[in-house]
C-alpha cells in the first residue's frame, strides 16, 4: 500500500492473481480488499509510529541496509514537526528535536502519515 493523489493504492496478490485497488482512505482500502477474505500481510510505504525526538531505529537500519539506494529512505520527522502549521515551522521544530530539517515532500505526506499513526 502507498499514498497516492486519489488517496491510497494497494496491490493485492492472491492465488497467483494480481489486482490493484484504490480508495480514499487506508481504512476503506483495507475494507475493500478484505471483502474477498482476511489479509495475511500488509506492506505499507508510510512510516508507522512517530518519534518525539531523534530518529526511529527502523529508519536508521533501513538507510544503512540499502546502500547506494539510501536516498530513497527518508528519516521520519518528529511528531511536533508534522503538527506544525507550515513547512518552515516544521523544519525548525525537527532541527530542534532531531538535529535536521525535513523535506517539503515529507511535510506534504503528513496527513497520510497521521492516517496510519498508532
């Protein structure tokens, strides 16, 4: 599953068949897919769980693991940065609490990140 302009997109693999589903919310996407049976595994390209300070260990380990593709791994911003009213404010908050700013792309994903936040 991943965020997209329409909401969320999911690729379902079942008994060798591959289908694509799109829904406005992640809950709606899961509900649609589960109409054909319970999901065994869900992979999602959005961080789940936001730090209050520093970096998530999962991000650090992924960054190290992917080697030359590390630019495709972004460090999850702290919660307060994503709650900021502007990208500029988010950059400042994240610098204070995690030692680095955040990209406009990550800030733009904040509603999707909050949708899966646990």
